[in-house]
């Protein structure tokens, strides 16, 4: 009988150790998730300041090729739409980026005169860096896919 009592005691200690390890793992995962959310929020706040500035700079330096629209959403605080428009030669096309401060993603949208549908993609804010923006602007300028009636692939 004492062997059984010892085995039960051992099983209880093992179960307690496993529960403690699971609690520690859950605490660590929650901390990592909170840190990721904080980084995403910081990145959205940076982009709220930088993206309109970048789009305006492009339009200011190349006014014959681009125009820029920055549209704050008065009905939804923390939401801003930045649009860079290719105006040099047809087809006229738009790169629209919608930032929502409460989200961890950014909505990227292509629009083109003559196409009734637009192309929308959600992008994780962590991936939305200078190289990504550079690629979007390059795709906006490139006329190959646009001239064929297709949107660039994001």
C-alpha cells in the first residue's frame, strides 16, 4: 500500500510541475504577444507621421508625374488614407494606403481608371517598411501590367 501512496504522490508532483510549466509558458506567450502588439502600434504611429510626408515629398519633387492626397477620416479617429496618384500618362492609377491606428495591419489598394474593380490587400505593419513602399511606388510607375489591364501583385 505504501508503494501505491508513493506512486500517487509522485504523479501529483509531476502533474503540479507540468501545470507550473504550462502556466509559465502561457505567461511568456502572453508577454510576447503584448510586446508584438506594442511594436505594431508603434509602427502604425510612425507610419501615420511618415507615410503622408513620403507621399507628399514624391509629389513635390515630381509634380508632373504624381499628385498626393492625404485624407483623415473624421468619422473614424485614428484612420488616415494616403493616396499617391500617377498622373503623367494614361492609365491614371492610384496607390491608396489606409492606416488604422487600432489595427495591426495596413490596407493597400490599387485603383485604375477604366477598371471597375480595385485590388485590396491587408499587409502586416511589421512588413510595411521603406523597401516595401519602394516596391509599391515602383509598381505604380511601371506601365507593363497596368497597360495590360492588370493590377500589380502586392
